C-alpha cells in the first residue's frame, strides 16, 4: 500500500498527480516533486473514486464548505442538498461536521454521493456518545479507523492540544475573551483537565499515522486554540499549539502521511500576513487551511463578507485552502442559501488571492471578462461570471433586458461613448 506522499518520494507519478497537473497547468513532475516535498497534498482516500484535487504551493486556492446536521436539526436529505449546492457553486471539498442524527448513515450517504473530497472531525462522533471523561484513546482511534474505511479523505484532528500547550493558554497573563471556540479543541481540553491524561492524539500520534497511511487519509492538523475573538488572535496559546503542529508535520511525513495545517479564526487585518508566514516557517511550508479568517467580530449575519475580506488577504499571502464562512455563522445552522452565499464569497476571496499569487490562468480570466465588457458582449459576460445564473438574472430582470446597455447608465454608457469616439473621431 502506498500513499500519494510515499509514491512521490519513490519517484512515482500517480494518476492523481497527472489529474492535478492537467487541471492546474503544470508538468506532472512538478506535482510529484511538491507532493514529495510536502508542499502539495492530494487528499483522496484509496477507497474512493473522484477526480483528484491538489492543495498547496503554486496551485489555485481551494475552497471547503462545511455542512452537517446537529442534535437540534438533522435531516439527511437536507445535508445532501447542501452538498449538491456547495459543489454546484464551486466548492472543492466538503466537510461533514454532523453532531446529530444517525451519523454513520449521514456520513455514508455523503461520501457515496459526493464528487469531491470529504473531510470530518472524528471526535464529533465520539462526543455524541461519551462525556469528555469517559472515552479512551482506543475508542477514539476506532472511530478514526472506521471513518477511514468508510472513505473519508481528510480528518481534522486536534493533536496540538497537550498538557503543556493547555497550561500555556490557561496561564496567559492576558486571558482570552473568547476562550476555546473550537468544538474539538474544547472537548480535548476538557478531557485533559478532568482526567489528567495526555491527549491520546498527541500521545499516540504514530498510531494515528498508521491508520492514515493504510487508507491514504490526509491529516488536517486542527487549530484547537484558534482565536474566536479578534482580541485573542496570535496569543501564546495559539502559537504554542502551532509549534507542536510543526513537529508533528515532520513526524507524519516521515511515516508517509500527507499533512496540512489548519489556522485561525478571528484575526485583525494587520496580523494575517504574520500568521501565514509563521505557519509556513514553523510547519515546513505545509499547505495552510484557514477558517476565514474573520476580520471583525461585529457583523453577525454578514460573516461571509468579513471572512471573504480576510480570506482574500490570506490567499494573497500564501494560504492554500479556505474554509468558507456563511451568513449564518455564530447564529444558526446554515441552510442551502447560506451554503451558496458562503461558497461564492469564499471563491471570490480565493480568486483575488490567486491573482496576486500569479496562479496560472487567474488573471487571464479577469482579462477575458474585461474584453467582454468592452465589447458589451453580454452572453460572454454571463459565461465568464463566477455565478452565471445570478449575473444573467440581474440583467434580464431589468428594464434594459433586451438592450445592449444596462439601467445604470442607459444612453450615457461610457463604454459606448468611448467606442464611438474612437470609431468616429470627427463626431
């Protein structure tokens, strides 16, 4: 059995590497070299068949959409509809974060139905059955192995929450306002505090790697101490965890397991670049996967916008994978419309970052749209739009639906005036 990483290190170009190379505009050997180096990951469980997607250095910024039922609302059909919506609007990955209903049934259905990679947070399943003091490491690893066999492509595991890092966070001279906002992180912190035991994901990290190697599950090393308030960003707790994740990145790679690193969270604009540079330095340039980041705490209902602002900056500084945030963040479980708005906002952020990173084809897309606008070629504009349906519906729903101008300028259309000026200089 080989993983993408172990194959790459053996000089083998897999079919998945060829797919990524074709879609990204690179030579297959470049993809192999970067996978071998650990700067690109291709999350794809050996038990699944779908077109592989690469995340990492030189590649377009990818988007993840979180879905999942809760104990207060759990309808399998609704989660499938969210999955379909996320994929339709351009998500490259979907995480099933279900904490209610028949978790195995929901997960199995989503994996079977999905044409994109699927991620989970295995401790969520454990939390629906046990109190933090009741579970054992064996039970947790059994859940991880079961999900790996079901076909999960990447798992978020909070291995950097240890006795030592928890002590650093709890004893910070400037206490956090938001505390621990990661569900998985809070569960493991409670386990350590209440039992006095070490985090089994850290203590038995090699065991975790063995499971992931067997099924080629990519480790997404979670940021259990991510800031959930701007005032908590870049504190000692967050950074101490990141340092542990850097050590674990090397250990996982040495065992042939692909790794990416999760990041914050709520971060002021002027700290985003530093957070990205720190992750790349401390984690040996492992692909960076961030939630948002959300750049202000005061816009509930509009956090798809606050996160898109931060996401665009993060992507431009080198973040490889953006987890969307929907308008429902901090308020309720997202519905299908929230999923759509979250994916589109995150895609806008990713593309804005790709232009700065000079990802092949990114700026060319914008130039093609500019040319279409100059020609007043409305059909081309619709086709080039990130959301063609919405773009066309706005134009066709206006009083100028059948005209070559829009209702903003009408006969004062600057494009028409400038074109006529150039074509008829004496008029």
